[in-house]
C-alpha cells in the first residue's frame, strides 16, 4: 500500500503558504510540513477535515493511493 500526500500541489494551486495554512488549521508549521512532504505515517481526520475546509478541497485531492510494485494480491 502506498498513500501519497499531494498537499503541496493543492497548496500551490490555492496559492497559500505553509505558515498561512498552519495558522488557519491550527497545526504547527513542523507538523504541517511533515504532512506536506509525506513524512508521516498517519493523519487525524480532524486535521484532514480542517485542511480540506481551508483549501476548499476533497480528501481525494490531498491523498492518492497507488499500488506497490511488489504487491502480490
């Protein structure tokens, strides 16, 4: 399983900075940066909800699923 975070793309489309989104969402710059770069193993629904609310997007705009190359299912 590979979930790819596309927050950077959505932020660029909306022309919003990390600092501005951080303030609006109520998540620290450090934690939001980790989400943006995909360096997290989980994201709270409340955080995803706040991000989608502020960016006026759907969760599918921020998260993308791709199959692993070594998938044997």
